[in-house]
């Protein structure tokens, strides 16, 4: 799934996302095949993660073993 950020000034309901209410500056996941439909509305949506991109989300590091 691709990710986009909503840039609008007020919350909107997005039917394509199951009538989910999206708030200003919120990042949401959208279907890869619909990504272009969002980012072409540059005044409303900003690309965060393009379709097929590896996730930039990081997981917590495992504690390192003490040498000894």
C-alpha cells in the first residue's frame, strides 16, 4: 500500500477508504493502483510512500549482547 498525507484545512470523509474521516496532516494508506489519483490533487494530498516502495518505518533495535 502507498501512503499519502492530507493537506486540506478541514477533515474530509473519503468514501474510497471505507468512509473514513481523514484529518489535516494525517497520513493514510491508499491502494497502490489509486495512488496517482490522490497525488495528482497536489493541493489536497502529498506523496509519503510511493507504490512498491519499501517501508521506511523502523522497528525497535534488539539489545546488543555485552562483550565479556
